[in-house]
């Protein structure tokens, strides 16, 4: 299991939390792509999207992903909710032979986490709009190498354990 693992899924599915738990379990480094972007741009992702627009943010996201994949060594990478939906990003990730894991959480769980999050999500202003985006993105998330069902009964560590078990069964 020396391949890098990229965690994908909708906002609020637990990508960053599970990536941290997985990195702890595998005793390796992890990074959150949105956190790297925020640090480099000296601005939160929601503020970037509001100020520069989503297309400009997506360009920054792809450039940052390219740098991370080319130069950074952490084995676990948590993507933002929309990064995997762009073909150019999927191509980059596949070129680097990363293993992709889709955290498949039901919309209601994602929405609950989105509304409880202290920072508003500019692409999830209201429930109908967020649910429409969720439905649009689901077929793209399903392109990941592995798909794990996520529920509110599973802790991040339990999800990380299932990822490791699934990888070990497939290798």
C-alpha cells in the first residue's frame, strides 16, 4: 500500500476527518487541498469563490493539485468537494496512479454537517440547490477506484479501518 490515496466526495461527507484518521492508522502524512489553497492564497475557500468566482477558484485548485502531486509526499490527500468532478483533475490524479476513495454519504447527513459547519459554503446556500449539486456530482464521484458507504453511526476511524481492509482485500 505505497500508493497515494485521494479521498473524494460531497461537502460534509467527512473527507478531511477520514483522511486524518487514515493517515494516523497508516502512520503517514496527509494534507487537505482546500487548506493548502487557503494558506497559499491567504484567504478561505469560500472567500476565494466569492471574490474571484468559482472558475478562477477551480483554476487555482487544479494548479495546486498539480504541485501537490508533483512535489509533495503525503500519502493521503483530501480533496475539496468539487475537485474530483473536473476531468482535468481526475486525469492528473490518474496520471500519478493515486488510489481514489469515494466517501458515499447520504445527502441528509452531508446537509446536516454543512448547516452545522461554522463557515458557510458558497456552493450550498440552500438545501434545494445543494441537493441538486449533490445529484449532479454523484455519477462523477462514482468514478473513484473505491466506494465506501458513510453513515452517522460510523466514526472517522471506523471508516479509515474499512478503507484499509478494502485495500488489503483488493491487493
